[in-house]
C-alpha cells in the first residue's frame, strides 16, 4: 500500500469563497482560517503526508496569492505541491476535470481543504477499500451518519448488501435496498473512467451534485466507506468556534 499511495496523486479543493465565514475571516481565504493554531488546510496536507502521498495539486481562485504564498512548494510537509489558478472558478467538479491530463495515475484522491477530520481518520483504509474492490467502482465516497436537521447536508442512501451508494440527489437506484441517513464528508477516491461523465474542461460544475449524481443515474457503481469519527466542515462561524474548541483535544 505504501508504494501505491506514494504513486497516487491528490487534489485539495481550495478555490471557494467561504462567504458564510466572511464576517470572521479577516480577509483570509477559508482554507487559511486558523483552527488549533494553524490553517485548516494544513491539517489536511499533514494527513496526506502521513498517509504517504507525495504529489498534491491545489486549485486556487479566491485570494489565490495568499494561499500560494502559504503553500510554497509543499516541502514543509514533505509534499510536492502544484498550485493551479482558476481565473474563473470552476466548482469542485470543474477543478477535478481541469487536472485530467496533469495527474498520471489510474486513481485520484480528492479532499476538501476546509474540513477538519479526526487525527485517526483512516485514509489508508479508504484507499485500500477502493483499490481492493473487484467491481472497480468509478468512485469511493467517504460517508458519515447524520441526523435530519443536523445541517445543510444531502441525505445519501446506501445498499448495504451490495456495498454501493443507492441514492444521492434523485430517486432511489432501481433494484437496490436503500438505507438513508448518510452524508458525504468531502473525501473521495476517483477512478480515471469517471472523467467521461464530466463536461469539457472550463465548465463550472459540482463533483457531488453533477458527476456523482450522473454516475448514479446511469447505473454506474459508486462505492462508499463509512466513517464515524470526528468531522467538521467548518462552514459557518458556529462550526468554526466548535472546531477551534475541539482541536484543543487533537494530538496531530
């Protein structure tokens, strides 16, 4: 697995505006807002480095120069970081499509830059599940249980017996048992064939609400990994306060 991870590339999605945090961001892009004494994005770069990743792409748009200056070449984390500036923001899906010809492997990890995960987040297990799946899923999404009313998250359904996602945005997948109450945490492993479900480079679209939904609607196989540990999407001032409080107990 160590050799596989070292040869796999990752895309950290960091181009968003973070509008809901504008009142507390002090002019910083959301990934540079500090949690636990360091920018949110650092937590996720450290996670990638610990797991054995070496090559990481980071897409930039809002306050791109601030982020680029902070990231440098990635050597402080033992990474090789390539920043990709988007003159016109492309969305999470458009950002992935934008690097189709830049990454060299058969699989690509994507992770949102503005999520806070537990120090024990099992990234290697996620990769092992995806790579070891004989059904060759187009993607493996990390999901977590959530309750209706917990937040502004899409209720995702899974077929536990088949081991696939059976509901995303539209109706339930035909012929599948559906157990709902899960949400996408912003971490996924993508197989290269999934790019054929995407519009051309330069078009704005989402990864979850367009690409994953299109795969599911066409009957394509989306696998999942259930993660029950710590998660915070740091999307509002209230969640930011909670993340800062929770980070006091983290050890990484």
